[in-house]
């Protein structure tokens, strides 16, 4: 692949480009004169079109300290091509970029658009990026927070992928009424965005993640997912995600092994508890654990609120979970810290709680 390749049909906010050099001029203008999100777009376009055979991408920092990693452009191109093929997003696809271009998900929208010849429009990564558009889009990608705040405008999108966090049961329920085809995605920066998807609504609705083309799965001894995708990574990617492997190309996500809680000898996954509780709890929250003399670890619930009355209905919320999954203690915090992509910074929230409880 020639890294500077740009499809002749590619458009950015309605503007066509006769050559990669003209696109570079537009990118430089965005860097020098654009708003923050536009500056990031311009910077990445210049990085994609430079002479290096790699790009530098930073992780979101939701599960640890943010870090920068190097991705080969040929692998990035292959990832973009896989998504274009899977979702049938050919040239002239009208798409919206509304994710931060500092991170892999936003960068990949740009790469897919440039290499496949999309008609791409951009918006600041706000909570409802669709509200200022009247026309319909063939495709876009959002985080769950954006989807929740865009429900009244989702009819403007034909195909939507959701990444950057789990889709709650409540949000999934609301998406059943939408005409938009909606897909949850599984992936990470190291896999150059998603390598598996599952339909959230429509006749194909499923809890099972299916692999994109040329991707295969296996498991480690402790049940964690291994990803073999030679088109995007020369090495097998070993994750910290515990899954139920259904076939070499499909799995059900259970939770992160480093989040797993051993309470009284019973292993429970916070993500599964969170999915059950999301039917009843509308405020942002998460499940974790703390030490317990008798149980070893006890399940705790941390919720973003400064209103004690929201806790009154929790007995009803806990009815559909087992006694091992039931939180033994509830902590509240008026404001959670979030990453730029809308994920809760769990480690930071726990630090804030330690300060408050001292």
C-alpha cells in the first residue's frame, strides 16, 4: 500500500480534492485556523499522508495510564478495508465523524473515508452531534453517551456502530424502536479499532460478537480472548477479556479478568452485574470490590449522585441479581472523572473516594 493514497472521490465537508497535495493544504489550514476538533483532524490527515510507514496513537486511559503505540499504516489500511467490506460502505458513502480524532476510533473514520472515497462531514464530539444536521447519513460511529443523547435524531443515520464502552440494557431496549441499523463493536487501540461486531436491533439482534473478515479467536488457559488477525497485527493479541468462545469467529463477552471479583470463593464479573443493574439504575455507576475479612473481597457499587433519595429504589434493582453479585456497600460521588471518549476513569474515581472517606 502506498500510504499517501487518497481515493479520488473523497470529500471533506463537501469539498473535493484534486490530489493529496491539495488535501494537505486543507489539513494545514485546519491545523492553523481550526477549532480544537478541526485541528486534530488536520493533524491526523497530515500524519496519514506523510512519508512514515506508521502512525502514533494514544490509548484512552480508561483502564490504566494512557500510552502511545505505533501502528503500521498497511495494517491501518487493512482494518479500514475490512470495515468498509463488512458494512458495504463503498465510495460516495455519506458519513459523519463525531468522535475525537486524537484516538483510534476517530482516526479510523478518517482513514476509511480517505481510502474508500466517502463524502465525510465532521462535527465536534458533543453529546448530540446529529442535532445540527438535517440530511441523512449512511454511516457514523458514536460512544454510548452520544447515542443516549441522540435518540431523537438517530433516524438521520442508516448504519451506526457503537464503541468505547458497553451498551446498557436500557439503551439497547430504546434502540429497538429505531429504524437505524445499530451494531455494538469489540476492539481496542492495539487491534486498530473493532475486530468484531454484534447487531443490537432488528431481526439479526444478538449477544454474540462475530469476527470481521480474516480474524480468528482462541482462548488462553484462564479464559481470556486471543485474537489472530495477520492483516492488522503480526503477533497474536492477548487480551484481558474473559469470553465464552462459541467458535473460531464468535464469542460472548463476560468481563475483564483484572476486574473479576472473588467473593467467598465465588468468581463474579462486574460487567455482568452492571448489565443487570442498568435496567434499574439510570445514573452513571460501576461495580468494583474492596477487601472483606470474611469473604476476601466484597462487591461494592459506586454511583454518580449527590442525591441520597436515588438509593431508595435499589432494593428493587437488586432483585434480579444473585446474592453473590449483590453489592454489600454503596458509595456515592457527586462527579465522576471521564476520559475524552466518555469512559468512566474508574481508578481516578476510586482515588477521589479515598480522599472523601479519609
